[in-house]
C-alpha cells in the first residue's frame, strides 16, 4: 500500500458544528502532516506529528485540534469554524521526520463552512 | 527563511512541445527537492524527488535537475500531452517542513 487515504472527500459544516477529518497510511511512515490549501495558493503547513507526538504547530487557531491515535492514523477535529476556514485540507506522510525519502500526499478533503 | 519561486506562473503550449519549468530557492542549504503535480481540486501527486546528494532524476518523459549552489531546479517535460495539463509545484524539504513554490499552471492544447 503506497497511499495516504483521506475521508471524507467533501464536507459541508455549519459554524456551530463539530466534525473530524481522518487520514490513514499503511506504509510504515513515522511522520504525518496536515496542510491547508486555499484556491490558487500553495499548501500551508498546519501540524506535524513525528513518532505519534506533536512536534510542530504553526500557530493554528485552537478551533483546529489534531490527534494521532497511532502511527497509521491522523485526525483533525474541527469546532466552531469560520467561513474563511473553507479550503482543501491535505494530509501527508513521510518515512522519517526529515523527509529523507520524500512526502506522500492524500487526495484531500474539500471543506466548506457555511 | 526559505522562499521558493516558480517561473513562469502560467504556461500554455500546443501538444508535442518540450518545455521547462523553473524553480528557485533562496537558501541553498536544502535537504531534498521534490516536484509535485496537482489537478484542480485534487491532492498532490509526487513526480520526482531529488535527494541532496543527487543532481537529477528521470521518470518517463520527465527529468528534474537540481543545482544547490545556484539555488535552482528545473523540470523538463518532453513531448507534452493534453493530460499533462495541471499545476506543477516544487518544494524544498528541510527538517519536518516542506516549503512550496508558487506553482506553474500548465495548459497543453491538442
């Protein structure tokens, strides 16, 4: 298995809702990442988990809460989001924390906040 | 702080042309350089990874080179096809971080 799987592919949520994004990989990668991408812009790093521990939080608002239950799974819990949070959320993984062998991305979750 | 720039921002060519996409970075102390393709509304597909000790990588019609001393990488696409139409992103890799370029939107017309 050489894929990063993200669910759901599309999500529409109200500003008072609580939802979660899920990311899974079975490549034995030990680092996992969340990126946010707005239209016509490059992806921006949000969080990094290395060996199941949060190692980087790029000053992301607390309405985004990451969780790494095990080395294969990464969640992003969403609560009280704003319309400007609408974006494509991408999950990625790498074999080690340095990205020595490159990064693998999932197909993303298109999030719309109404 | 690493900054990555891609030129041109957009490119439109007829099918069959050979083309070059450029990527420049400000800090030559990068680890690796990775090229991705992104179709509209989709995730990123890895095309080529050039590790720090390498100068180029090839996959099919794609060839990517890396010159760390000049802070430049190029992606060469031979005999372009309409299916190559997408946004191409280069990214420099440092510890736990990818720094993405601004992207080149490529349109190949039949």
